[in-house]
């Protein structure tokens, strides 16, 4: 009865954990080289590569004049592959005389990237479409003219997460298996600053006839609340060394919002000139998964240092869809503004940290 009551208390506390989340690396089962009862804590740091959906805004290619210059898509579709670092920490409690434990953890990450592209074009025409879907007629880029463009993007993301879980540590032969149930929540905020430049060049003289710029400032924010189930395994290969691997799968209720503003100018012909603002939101359910492997080395009877590598998967990462139009660039049949899109992305991380037992009870063999 005592064991059942303690488990119920742990589950109740876990369910009350704050509920907003970005999917970040989370703690694994404690290394068995320092197993025992009582309170334990851990702190990790890691390097991470976060992948976000591509950004394709601004300058667009237009089809042939015979079809009234229809939309042929964006010229630059920039990859958001962001590198950064983060930390995670937590505190847990092994219920004395049982195989149950409860744990609370926190994760934080910040990353950034600066992708860029340039291009020389001989397409029928190049136009610009603003975030709100409004568009401008294009510059001719074939025959007597060629066109050049450049595009640079500055992206960054900040994510944090709180989580609480309960786990059961049971031995199966030489392997200590730890199934777990966790509730998590947190928030992610990404920001994009896009700058594009355009030149229309006379083919005969290589002189720039017209030039233009397009600039957009956008932000995508999302909050999550979700649950996941995990399984970790540890093997003591020496009295001082534990090898481990594990992972989880889960779902998150996600609310995303997108705000942005942009501005286009051209000279001496002012056919690109315009500005717009946009604000939209969307809800979805995301599937998240993780796999991690690592090793822990005992440095004292109550402490171990560890290293790890891992991968995260999310099938509904929020990004920005490109505005578009149908029909002629001069008189579009329909205009579609930018919106929130959801894409599947995979991210990778590696790091290390320390595990310490704070109020040790007797060390015992999990069964």
C-alpha cells in the first residue's frame, strides 16, 4: 500500500508540471554505477543542430509572356539549419525500497544561422509578392536583359522545456530497463530577417538598368503541451563504466503563431514598390520522437560523468509558407498570402554532463 501511495503522489505531482514545450533532449535513466535510494541531480550541456522549414519569400520567377507571366515559384528557398548550444538539468527521487522514481527537468537551447544564395537568371520575368499576397508586375529578364539576385537570411531560435516523469527501474539479465511516462511543456520562438537585392542588366552593355530590394522580418512562435512514453537501458560493463541507450515517442498539442512585415522598392522604375503586414495562427498535433546513446564513468561512489549523442524528430515543425498567385502577374485570378506550414524535421545533438546522488540511501541491486 505504501508503494502504491508513493507512486500515486509522484504521478499527481508530475501531472501538475507546467505545460508549454519545445521538443528538446531530455534526461536518460541514471547510470547504474551510482544507483541507490534517495535524491539525485544531474546537469548536462550540449551542442545541437536544429532544422526548421525553409524560407521562400520575396522575388518570384514568372513564366512566358504568351501566358501573361504566370507564377513559377520563388527564386530563393533558404534552408534554416541552425547551430547552437543548450543545457538541461533535473532532480529526481528514488523511492526507498522500491524500483520507482520521480523526476523533474528543465531544458534550454539557443541557435542561429545565416544562409545565403545568389543567382543569375534568364527567366521571362521576375516579380515580387508581399506577405499579405499582394504582388507587383515584374522586370523582363530575357532577350535584351539578364537579371541577378542575392538573398541573405539571419535566423535564430530559442526553446525551453519543463518536464516531469515517473519511471520504473527493473533488471532483465545484465540490462537495467527503465520504462517511463512523462508530461512536458514549453515554448519555442524563431525569428527570421530576410534581405534580397535585384538587378536588371542590359545584355548588350552589361549596364544595370533597374535595381530593387526586398526585406522581410518574420517571427514564428509555438507552445506545446504533451505526453511521451520512454524506454532506457543501462549495462554495467565494468564497476566504473555504464553504457546506455534509449528513447521515447510522444504527442504534443501545439499552437503556433506567425507575424511578419515586408517592404519592396525598385528604382528608377518603381514597379516593385509596396509593403505589407500579416498575423496568423494555427493549431495542430505533433508526433515527437527521440533516440540517445551514451556512457557514464563513475568518478566517486556517488557521482559519474557522462557523454551522449542523440537525435530528435518532429513531424509538425512550424514554418512559413510562400505567398503565391494564379493567372497573370498583371491581373491574378487568385492571391494566396503567406501562412503557417508544418513540416517534418530531424535535429541532432551531442554533449556531456555530471550525475550526483545528493542524499544517498543504501546502494542495492534493482530487480
